[in-house]
């Protein structure tokens, strides 16, 4: 007798992989653990008849000669099949994307893919086996769940190829969406409702802020999504959820900002957390939620100006070149410094132009290499004041299709902001 099984606490990847073994090995019996994830339960309550899953209790262990294990390689994660461990002459096959554990198998298909089901689909494809749209849908759910809809960094090209293959086999995305929406479930709905009951809108300078503090009992997943929805419903510039876990006395603070002038990442970093301008979070031990609220308000007051200032993120000192410098010298300087452009100044250090790679294309003859840089530079350069925001700088870069903007204070260049500076800022790669 040949059986297939997967780990307890089964998720969509596990059950998809399990179901896929019956495509590859038509004579295998599918043994599904009794403990499975809630969203999987919902799916099975409707689709159970389509898959012939058995419990380990239905299996006569003595008769098992072949075992196929998917999405794990650990004995302790199998349910009710421990006694197979000591069975001699047991034929074991493993399909897994986790590091090797203690099940010793004669045949192992292991790759660091985003989902285990990816490995089984690859085999199904190779064997040219036919799958139904419902199977394709379940398999695709496995890929999407384990790769966060192909966004987790663990996602490999093979996962994406196999997802495309399943769509080609008519996997149904609307069914998939119905059952994968576990992120916003009953617990989250309850938290949102309680946040809304306790909501207060505050005005700080020109911004609307809302902070809602509620008690939670133990861990609640996906609170970030709840705060996101909360901000949209309450319709404020920035919203905070302070979640006090009554079990551990820890506070989780999650913030969402819809305005570039309230930088959530910066506020949360001051609280020991992190994030990017639009979203951030921090965890605080032994929290006093009232203190925390006033602290947040102080941080917003203190931060919304400094957080946006270009002065904080610009590169300096800035290299400038006098307008009469021969273009050849400028080219050498750029190569040496590894930059693609530089601001040009007159004898009084006023900004008169900027030269970039593009301008060098205007040079036609070698003799021109001795001409002053002012003959080739772009005049009327775009510049920006030091107290403007990174977002404004980014907008100017897009509007003028330029990669660098000199930063001015009292008509003098005090720094420069490049496309990579703004990228670093928006993706929160700045060192703390
Ligand atoms: Mn998995």
C-alpha cells in the first residue's frame, strides 16, 4: 500500500502538494492530518468530496510499503504515522522546500522554492499529466499562500513559471481570492469595530490624526491591515493603533500615514521600531498607553517638518566645477568621483548650470574637449530649497527627467540630492 501525507497544521501549500501526489502516483492514498488551518477548513467544507482524503486512523500501518511526504521532512510533524519510522523496507519519497530534517528517504526532491507545490507541478508538467481546473486552483492557492502572492523574497522563477502553467490550466482566481482572504477575518473585524468605537479625531497643525488604543488578548495577526482600513474609514492624514496585549503587558503601535509630511518610519524609529514614510510599527514593553498617546502627539508635532527636510538626506559636501574649466577636465573628474553629473558655478559660486552624461553627447570633435564646460552645460538648472521634502525633489526629477538636483540655501549650493538618495529615503535604507 502506498500512502502520501503532509505536516500537521496543514496550510494550502501542504494540502495542494498532498493532492498533487495523487496526480503523479494514481495508486496512492492521501492521508490528511486532522489539524489543519482555519482557512483550509473553510475550503475543504465545500470541496471535500472532490478529494479523497483519509485520516491516519483509517490506515493499516502494517500494510504500508511506500510513503510519500510533502512540504516537510520531519517525523514529528507527521500525525499518527510515527510507527512507520522503524519500519524496514519502507519506500520513502520526499517533496520539500524546507531544510532537510530527520526523515531518511530513498528519493528526495528538494529545492529552495517559495512553495513545495511548485516542485510537484514541475513533475506533473514533465509527465504531461492532465489536471482539472479545480486542481489547478488548489495548486495555485498553495503557491500564492506560501509566496505571499509571489511577493515574498523566497519566491523563485520556478514558482512564477508554475503559477503561469496553472493559470494556463484554468486555475480560477475568483475562487482563490475567496479562500485566501484569511488576513481579514473575524478577529480582525472585531478589532476594527472596537477601534472605530473609540475613535477620536485630532488636529495637529494642518493635519488630522486619529489614535485608537484598545486591549487585545494574545496575538492577533495582520493588525497592520486593520490599521490601514481604520485610516481609510476614519479618513485622517495619519492613524495609529495602540494595541495593548493584556497577557504580556506589551504594546504594539502601528501607524499609517497618507501624507508625506508625517513620516511614519521616522516616528516609529524614535520609539525603537521602524518602517517607511507611509507605514511603521514599534513594540514597547510595559507600556502605559496614555503616556504613549501623548508621546506620539509630541513626535508628530516635532517631526513633520524635520522629517521632510532635504537637508537631512542630501549628499554633501557637493563637488562643483567652475564654468571656465575645460570639459576634458570635468570628464576626468566625473570618472574619478564615479558620478554622472556635477553643478557648474561662476566665479562668485552662483549656480549657473549643470553638466551630466547627456550633455557630453553634444561634443562632436576632439578639439572641443578643451572648450570651457559652460559651452556644453545645461543652463537654468533645476534646484530646490533645503527645507523642501524628498517627495518634492522626486517630483521635480520625474517632471524634468533629471537624476540630480542641487540643494540651495540663501542662493548657495549646500548639497545635492540624487535619484539614489531619494530611493534610499523612500525605501528606508538609511542607517538609523
Ligand atoms: Mn510550504
